[in-house]
C-alpha cells in the first residue's frame, strides 16, 4: 500500500477515535466499568484502551472504504496523469 493511502486511513480514523473516545467517556465513568464481571482497571488504562479500540474500528472502516473505492488513473488539475 502506498504511503499516501496510509495517511488517508490513519489520520481521519485518529480524529474519529479521539472524538468518539471523548464523547463516550463524557457519559461513562471508567471506574464503573468492570471486565468479565470482576476485573477492574484504572482510569488511564480504560481511556487508552477505549481510544485505541475506537481508533482501530474507524481505521478498519476507512481501510475498507479505500479498498472498495474505484481505481483509475489519477489526474492533476490540468488533466495530466500523476505518477506516484
């Protein structure tokens, strides 16, 4: 995969992961969350885990969108083909 494709995937998914994490943890206290009924984690662990989970989910969504996008010749603003 080209470097530009990685930026098309990772940067928007980072922003979505940050926004989703902020929104979710504005309503949910991480200390109230218990995993498997008895495993508890610190606030920082839940914040970090939640952010990386949201980032991964949105990165997979962006990658799938890029994979399904139509492929063709990339043209610049003058109609000439662009070579990467």
